[in-house]
C-alpha cells in the first residue's frame, strides 16, 4: 500500500515544539504541541479544540510568533494557516 502523495504546496516537517495558543487580547492562553510545520502552516495538538477561536496567535519560545487561522479541526488537533 502506497502512502498518499503530498498535496500541500509546501511540505511540512515533523516536530515536537511546545507552544501556546494566545487569544482574547492576550488574556487567554492554551498549551499545545506543534506536530508538524511548514512556512505556510502547522498541525497543532491540544487537550481539546473546544473554545479555540477561528483566529489566534501561536507563540513558541525561540521561534517567531505567528497569527493563525484554523483550516480544519479534529478532536485534539488543529490545522492552521499562517496569516500575513
């Protein structure tokens, strides 16, 4: 059985970067793990997607902050596109 071909314009690399989803003007902050990453977006692992807004900032120590828009949701994962 062959794996599905990559359809993304920019392939993602697997990571285990601890980060924070920040929203509500910086008043709300949720822990997450960046599971894969590209120049255009990422897959995030969270405890639950409940309550996470459609747009937020992604902050990871030692990395540049990103404004994000959610492109898909699963029970404990989010796909995000970097904005700007």
